């Protein structure tokens, strides 16, 4: 039986109910992911290409993801210099900069230490493609299998970007996770999926049993579905639930 | 010592306190199960035979289970065509249709990717009958041990229904869970029990130790008890707790 | 170095702030334990010797532990006959009756299927005495290593009580947990500790590593401490937190 | 590639918004850690050097950490005698006293039985340095690998302090965790990190796979970072979230 490729085009996507700026969306990413385990207290940072010059909107240093609002985001150059904003940015902004320089598709780069990804980082393992949603990372996973200390300058940034290559999800050994998307929506959805993949893989490793990876011929259609209509359904629902809980994230 | 079969007939079942339509009950199923791990963001769908012609009430595509209300449910034909409703239905509605066509007892079909069932799906294992409540699935479990991509047309639907057979609970390898009941109440109670069975089985596998399956001669009486008086006690309590938390599910 | 036995006598125990009847305390036990994993939906029941004739206050059948109030408790005879109350009692009340008949110290008997105890019940294992609080069960654990179906009559009750013997905590294989105390306070504290012990033991089994049981010579002093001043500190704190959350449990 | 040592000096640390006394900070430590697993009901106690004479502020005996307020803390001498306060102090205050006597850097000593540390305590294992934050304990971990009963007098206190030595984090076999800091802020941050390290280590042990410890040459810079600017970011964020939830902790 061949895989049918869906031509599904939703007629009536349930809306969020409010127009959002890119900066507001980026603040919301912090809150959504904080609720999904991206919350080793104040660890982690996110960047988003903010304008044609390549400057980045970045997480404020010192705030926890669960308290970030749109007005807390900072503008930084690709050299890591803060251009605007009330707060500092992390000295580890260089985790992000070379990826933005070298990959036009990497508009949003998420870095944090969610538990299950960090567990795989201590085991030196990548998550496996053993369930449908994991297919969004088919052919796009990288294990950065060498720990070189904090990423605090251009050289370290270049080194890291070379090892991540064209991947959309990476395990940084002894460190944490890196997830990349072309938009805030995509980076959020992929990040949510990434830590769940890591949990399944870690639990599979604990069982000592073989796992069932999805056959390559089925992955393409699923990867496509998760990049198109599924993405909006994920984001809109996540946003409705977030805004019902705390609309001040948009401030 | 022989198993005594209970003739227990409750005299005073604690009521829900409100009359519910079938459609309202189906909305409540989404919320109850979302609180029990059936919440891989917007994944999953449920169908219920809605009238004599066999048309189905189905989950709205694009809403998360934790936000579904009665008025969000859609009516679809057994061919997967939407007949009524504000929202789309999932193109994977074909997970459900052939089961409804071929099994008169399958009035309600629940599909989602709850964590522990999905873990067994990556290990290619069925949950074991190692505790009392699991007996409700005695002789009624199926492992669909081949992953054929998304279920997006009649052929795939027929293929899946043939592999599920007469089971009430199934693990779909590399995919998730399928739970079937003769009513919303039964499908909800079975689904809640199914993921817990999967958790016990997965943890048992991680220990590497042998597990104690319940002897076949004890299963029948328990299966009967869980299909009769226990069912109302489960549903009424779950509903009281849900409605105290958010009565708008009935809208 | 010898173990010092504490002569600690608190001077100023933080009070609950309200006088409670025995029946109110029993209702509170349900709520406290429901918050600690004794919540396989509506499963489980508790009994307490209620008067000189040996009649028992028992959990109402059909309510979930998280919704029980004092006025919901039922009075039943040691023969399992309901004498008073708005609701039925479980037909499995015979889990309790023979224990009350044969053990004067068993004023309160708690039965449910908390997750980690149920996991050990599927593995056929007792929790180990590997940390301080576990010492409250030193020499008082029983594995009922045979599953005989539901406990629905006097014969089954006698059979079970004989296998539990003088234990205060028991794993019922393929079934769940049984915890016994001389008072509501003691039964609550022991139950809370029991499932945590089971979790530590199960996780230890998953690691495949040897565990460190506390040497017998240290257990006696700890067991005594947990039966005296620690008991009030546990109960009063648990009650303050419960009543701040929902005082209607006392109704 | 050499590790770059950051010279990062935040220009604009997000404030807590209220001035706090040392005693208020100590009350807040109880609440923050109770939310992070330091909550085996009423177990555990914390001490802080309170004045030049070496007297200690200590947790009130009988209150749960989740209900402690600043006015509940008690003043005790280094001999364990209560000097001031509404409540008793634990007879196990001797877990703390010899450490304060012998280590001027040990201004705050935290003891409790958080789950994952207690799991390692039953396995007789220390947490490993396998991720960045764990570096704050580089060269500063001790396994007290002998269980000698409760610590209820000066002799036991001296015995324990000798085995902890200069460590900032210790696993007490069959018992729990001990975390030491030069300030409330540091002790809180270290405690939060300690139980997470223990969870990663325990899960790694369950997998049976080798783990990736961070190379010694990278640990020093990370340890320094976690002792300086990271500390304020942790504490201020934790405090903002706590005070938004329940400001009465300061009473």
C-alpha cells in the first residue's frame, strides 16, 4: 500500500483572535516552551532575524522564559552587540550568530536545556524517528558530539554552526538542545516536538529493547504535512491557550 | 478459592447534576482525556455514530482537545465528507470510518498519541493484563505491527480496520493508540485505563523483570464489572470534576 | 557510634485551627491521598472503626476520592451491610472487614491502586527499607503474592487478612496497596510514605543496581520517631494545606 | 579551541522589586525549593548564620516548607538550643551545627529528601558532572556512604561534618541531600541544580549507557560563571515568580 499524500487544505482555521507582531510572537514562544520543559530556571535564549540588515531580536538576559513580555526583547547585531532594549543579552548569544549568518532559512534559533534533550546530551545520543511527529526532523538532526565550553565568541560560534550544518534539531553533548525554524511558529512547534522525541528515545534506551524507526519512504509525506497545515493548527491552539492564561505576554 | 461474581447493583448513584446530549458528552470526552495525557498538542480525533444513517460526529480539525466545546463538533459521512459544522475534520478521519462500517459495537472510536501508548508504539509492544482494571481489555487487544503512513483514504481505512479486528484497544506501531467503545462513557473509561496500562507495561519492561499477568480465570468477572456498574461511577465522577472546572465545554 | 534515641517533645505544635470529628478526618484522608497518587479515578476505599459495636465508617461507592466530604461517608456493619448513609458502599468492602475483626490495632484500613505500589504489584515485589521514612514499616510489610480475584465475601476477606497478617503495609499482587493504621492520622501518613517507598524501589529495580537497605539496628529509633512526634507534624501540615484549598471537605 | 572566559557584567539586572531582609530570604528559600521537589511532606530543615555570635536562623519544626513565612523562623545557638521563635526546631538540627562551626563559608546549610537525590541515596551514588550547570559542584561533591541513624547530638554532628568535608553538595546514603552555600541565594540555586543533576544521573544509570562527563578543563570557567552573574539572574527570577504567587511568605 502506497502512502497517500494529503492535499488537505483547511477551509476554516480556528483563529487566535488577535493580530500579533513578530516581536509579540517571539515573546509567546518563550512562554509556550517554558510550559513544555524549556525551563531550567533562567537558562536558554532565542533569536529571530528582525530586519533586512540581519539584526536579531533576542531573549533578555536575566528574565526567566515564564516572565518574558514582548517589550523585554532586545535588538542585537550579528556581532553580539546590543543595539536596543531594556536588558542585557546573554554572552552566549554566539550560540546563534553564525547560524543566522550562514543559513538564510534559520530565521529563528531556539536554545535551552529541556530535561529530556539534556538527558540525551549526557548520553551522547540523538532522538530517533520512531513516531509520526518526529518525521518533521527527518534528515535534519545533528549530534554535536564534542563539548568545547560555553559559546562566547565568533570562533566558537563558527565552530558550532559548522557542526550543526543544515540540521533543524541538534543535541549539544553535555549541554542541551538547539532547534531552528524559518518562523516563530515553526521553531515553536519543532521545539515542542523535539523534547518529546527525546523523551521517547530516552525511555526506549532505558528499556533496552529495539525501537521501530519509521521507514524512510513514509517520512517525506509526514514531514511535508507537519510543515504546512499542521503548523497553523499547532500555533493557533497554543496561542489561544496561552493568551487565555496570561495576555500580558503581549505587552 | 473461586472468584465470586458480584451481583452488586448500586442503589444510589451520585448524579452528574445536569442532563447531557450525546454531542455534549462527546465534547466532554475530549476534555477528560486531554487531562489524562491525550494531549500531544492538537493531535488525535474522535468519532461517534450520530444517527441512523451512520453519519459521524467528529472532532473539529485545528482545535486542541483542551478547548473543544459541543458546538465545535462536526458531522461527517462515512465517506469522510463534512456535512455540517464550523470547522474542518482531519484528513485522517479514515482511521475511523471503516471501523464504524464494519463493527456495530464501535459507536465511539478514539485516536490519539498519549505518551505511554506512544512509547509502546515505538517498542512494538502491547500493554499487559497485570492489574484489575486492565481486565476490561481481556481478549480485546491488537497490535497493528506495521506502519503504512497516514490513514488518508478508504483503502488505508479498510486495511487498518482489518488489523484492529474485534479489539477494543490497539497499539498502532510508530503512531499511537486506538480505543473503541459502545458509548462515549465506555470509550472514555477505556481510554483512561489504556494509557495507564501502557505506563505500567513500559515501566515493567524498563525493570527487565518478569511481570504478573492476571490468570485467565479471574479476568471474566472483572471485565464484566468494569463494563457495568464501574462505568457509571467512572463517568459521573469524571463529569462532576470536569464541569466544576469548566462548564463551557457544554456550549 | 551508637544511635541516639531522641527524647524530643515539641513545645508548640503548629495547630490546624479547627476541631475535627473523626468522620471529618476520614473524609480529609481521602483528599490528602488523592493528591498523592491514590487516584486511579474512582478506585479504592477506606474504612474506620466507628463505634464500640465495631461498625465501620466507609468510603461512599461512586464518588472519587477528590470529591468526598464528611457527610458522604457511610456506616456499615462488619458483615458489609450498609447501616446508614446516602450512598452505597463498594462490594469489595470485604478487603477490610476481616482485618478489622482480627486486629484491634487496625482502626483504619486504606486500600487503593496508587501508581508506584501498583507497579510493584505487577512485578510481585515489596518496597525496600532504603530511606529513613521507610522505617515506619520496619518488620511490618507483607506481599500477598497470589491473585484470587475481587474480594467480595467473608471467605475472601478471611483469606486476605491471613496473608496480610500483622503487616501495616501490603502489596497485593496484580491489584494494589493496603495500608493500616491505628488512627486516621497514622493511616494517612503511612499511605503517603508507602507509595513513595514503592517509587524508590521501582526506580532502583529499573537501574539494576544494588540498593542500600538501612541496617536493622537503626530502624527501631526511626520507627518510633515516625509514630510519635512526626505524625502530628505530618497531619497538621497536610490538613492546613488541604483546608486552605477546599474547606468544604468538612461538610 | 580554548575556552573563553566571559567577562560579562550585566548592565541592567531585572530587579525583584522589594527590599528583603536575610530572614525573609531564608523563608523564600523554603518556598522556592518546596516547588522543586524538596517536599517530602514536613521533612528537611535549613539553617543560616544569623549574627556575629554564630547563632542560627532555622526552619520551624512542624511546618511544611510550603507554608513557612519569615516570622516562623527560629533562632538557635550552635549547641542546638532555641533562643527565640514561636516554634520548636528539629532535634536533627545537629545535621547543621558542626558544619557551621567548622566552615566559615557555610553560611547556609540546606537539608531535605528531594526525590532524585534520595533515589541516589538509596543507590549509594553521587550525581555526575554531565551538563553545564552541574559544574557549579565541580570538585565539591561528597558521598557520605555510611548510614548512622539520625543526627541528634554533637558527636553525630562532628562525624557528619568530617565526612562532608569541604563539599557544597552531599548525598547522605539512605537519607537524602545536603547543600551548602555562602548565602541564601547561592544555597537556593545550588539546591535547585543538585536535584536536577541527581535526576539526570539516575536516568543515565537506568539506561545502562555510558555518560559524558564534562572535561575538567572546561569546568572552571563554568563554575565561576554560575557563582557570579548567573546567581543573581536565578534568584531574582525565582523571587519574582514566588512573590507574584504568594507575597505572604515575607510576613
